């Protein structure tokens, strides 16, 4: 991803921020729009908001800031993440005598040397954010605050290790998986860092829940093997129970629905991107598939339903469960005609599955790849100018499978 860089009166400002991994301390490469692949300078982020960052030039690789760059159209590309966004991964204890062990060992050494996407490998018994377990030809991913579960619906996410694969192939598979975990984890970190900010005073976020008590039909493969249907996003059900501010959300199960009612009481429009972070590193966009969500000042409230799905009715297979988060990324814009501030490109499938919470919708979100368009108008991850206040509301809960589920 690349973002525009502005130089005004000797000060550098990028149209990206902590949501994009540009927290204070991150280092970026500077290039021109005409030659985006040629590094002309480097800069370090000194301060960052949700969608913008202040930078200062630094000396790196024997190259300083060329004053001629002040007159160029510039781009920045992240080359070194801030320390707070590094993912510490504990190595697995490798099994002896298995055909995939040598390739896995080589892949781990390769990742330790390269440290892609801020991934830092540490010893098996060291403090870590994520722990790897290599058991029975699979590599398991276990959060440091969770237990290693190999069986049942609550089993840890995992990947099969091809017995005939070489170290380079395993390294690519492992890097992609760890980068997905890092991004999902960092989105939650960013939400905690940023919070709702000044928008807490102008955007009301009300939460409701509807608990489903239906049963699966005879012949179902599991108690949750049934289609939940799609909630009507224009109508809050009469059965919805309001959750008071500060009240913990209940433990949720298949076909339960959490509803958010958003009202803009401020003076400027606010764009909202609802992102769902599931228990296996997946990130799903749960808003409208075309126009996004724009809250006009004084306009009617907007409803955002979040259906909880623990079984893929179309694939007849279970979905990830565990501690999950709904993130509402909110950004003020100049006016009703402003280009949408849209973060849906952050969607990604869970590490061990081809689907996520949004996969049951009519437009699967797994097609929204890293680096895809912001809104519908332009590529590269850059936000439009004229952004005002911004914030992120985080609503966590725990999703469980029904009793007796295989």
C-alpha cells in the first residue's frame, strides 16, 4: 500500500494513520508519483491519528532528505512498523521423524531472518502474542491467553503442512497466515489505542441483541446446521433487547443478532465502516456492499445488524468461534459530496478457513483483498482530503457452539 505525502512549510503529513499501521515510530520510504518503485528518502512517524500521520525525515541507507522533493508529488510506503504493532510468535517444539519437520524448521529460520509484516519469532517458552504447535502434520495457532485445543468445535485454528513441500513453500504459507493474525490483532489494538475519541460526543451508538431459540430441523449435521436468514437492515425487531452502556454483551450463539443503531447529532457527516474480527483471524466487512454507511447530521438513525453464525449452511461445515470483536471505524468528512472514507479493504478470510462472518451474505467479502479500492473511486489506500475527527468503537463478545455440537 502507498499513501500520498504532503510537504507544507517543511512539515510532512501522510493521508494514513494507525488503522494502516502507521503508528508513532513507524518508518516509511518516500518516492515520487512518477517513479513509485524508486526510494528517494525515508521518514519516521512522529504522531498519528486514525487516518493521518505527521512525519519527519531521517537518515537511512546513506540517504537524507533532498529539498527538491518538496516540489514533487510524493508517496509513502511502510517499511518498518512501530514496535507496538509487532506480533511476537513463539516457535513450536518440532516433532522428530516427520517428513514436514525439516521444511518447517527452514521456514521458521527464514521468517526469523526476514521479519516480514512485523512478525518476530521468539523461543517456545518466551512471552508471546501467539504460540505455534506442530502436531500430527498440522501447524496450530494459539493465542497466548487461550488453551491449545485439538478437537471439537472450539479447536484452535490450524493449517495442514504438506509433507512434500520445501522450506520456501512452507515459509510463504506461514507468512501469509501470521500476517493475517497480525492484522486482525492490530485492528483491535488500534481500536483500544484510538477509542471513539471526539466522535463520542456527536455519534450515538446504541446496542441491542436478539437471542434466537430455534432448533435445527431433523437430519441436520449439527444443532446449528440451519440457515439463519438475513436480517432486514431497515427494521429493528420488536424482540430486540437494549444493552445499557457498560453492560457486558452476553455470550452469543448461532443465529443470534446484535444490532447497532447509529445517530449523528454532530454538524458534519460521518462515514462508518463496520468490521467484524472473528476468533480465527478473519476480518469481515458487514456494511452495505455498494454505498457504504454515511451518517448525515440530523439524519435518521442507521441500523447495522451483526448476525452470529457458527455453522456455514452453504458449506455444511463449522465456522470459527471464540472471542470476537465488532469495530465501528468512524471518520468525519467535509460534506455530503465528499468521497467516502471507507476501510472495507481490510477484510480477510480466517487463516484456517475460506469463509468468514460475512460469507453468508449475497456478496462474499473474501474478494475484497488487501490493497483494494477505498470506496469505489480510487486505489492504493489513500483517504480523501478534508477529514475531521475520527474514532473507533470496539464491542467484544464471546461466540460459542451449541451444546452437543460435533
